C-alpha cells in the first residue's frame, strides 16, 4: 500500500514553522540551529592551552546558541552536528595548533597543527561531525602559535 501526504508546511503545536516544502519539492527547515562566527578586530592573538578562541560577531546565529562573549556553541537539541572553521596563522610563530573541544575537554582526535615557515601566513582549517547531547558546548582552544582574528571563522549546524 502506498501512502501520500500532501502538505506545504509542517508546524509544531504552537504554530512555529518547522518545515516547508516548495512546489519543486525543496525542503527548508528555518529553525535548524546554525551559526557562522567571525571577528573583525584584526589583531594577532597568542594561542596556548588555556586560550578559548572567541569570534565576536556572527553572520547568522539561528536560535542564538553561539555566544559571541564566550565563543561557545551550546547544543539545544541532541543529535549529530557539523562544525568547521579556520584560523589564519602567523608565518613567524614556528607552528600553530588548536583543539576543537566538547564541554572544555580537549581530545587528541580533534588536534589541528600546521608548521609555519617564513614564506607566508597560512590557514589552519578543520571539519568535524560530533554526536552531542542537550547542554553540551563546543568551542575552540588554542595550543600554540598565533592566529589573526580578522581572517578566522567558526561555524556549525545541526545535521539531524
């Protein structure tokens, strides 16, 4: 037996739009937690094991779960999340490194390092998928080297 449900919008019981399907079958989920954080202060920041990296501006911050004062994304709903970003690193600092941390815990699986040389600055990039619980938070921690705030980003969103 085949079932067909014909709807354009799905809402929760309070009336908030959760999903929209257009006439071509494209689905949008306007309340999906998502953020893109960056900074424009244009300064070099020294990274060490206690430096929690904070991007002070957001291009978007659906649900306001990323804090521009702490640099932390706090998980509103359990599920799989995708995180990515880059730190623009200094060519004279030898090596630059950072961790992606959950609840402040640093894991060697999420350690990113780039060896610098005098030829020029570079960007240290990452992409990760994490299974998280409500109330967990994800942030970046420096380990060594320097990063330039004006060319660095941090982003994430709920996959499902």
